């Protein structure tokens, strides 16, 4: 998402890159395996790979916020629950046969 502030754009790009790297690492290491399983499930449900990564990124971002803002320890069980609930609360489940939704 582009803004009128180049500093904000740079920060957003760096955060996006870091979140994607986190997801890629979790998938590569299968730690937690639920990240890979959720990616596969979301794609089976009709989400494109990009949409699925965006949804996974929302779950990662939420957990990071809990750790940083709320000063709570990382909670693997809370993170796995968030993965299991995807695409909710960030997107609606896709009806069968839906095409890629670029609104994510």
C-alpha cells in the first residue's frame, strides 16, 4: 500500500519483506508445521498463493503485535489457533469456484 510519505512506504516494504521471510522460514523448516498446512488449505479453498501469504502474514503480524505492543510472550498455541481460523477474521471464505480476489 503506497502512501504519500516515502519513509512510511519504505517501512511498510521492510515489514512486508520481514513477514514474508518469516513465513518462508516457517514453511521451509516446517516449524510450526501448521503454517505449511494452512498455506495448502487456503489454496485448496480457492485462495491464490499471494492471497494465502497475505492471510498468513496477518496471523504473523497479529502475533508480533501481541509480543511487542501487549508485551506478552510468544504463544505458539495462540498462533496455531489463529492459523486454524484463517481466512477469518481477515477475509471471508471463498465460495466454490470463486476466482482470485485482489482486495486482500
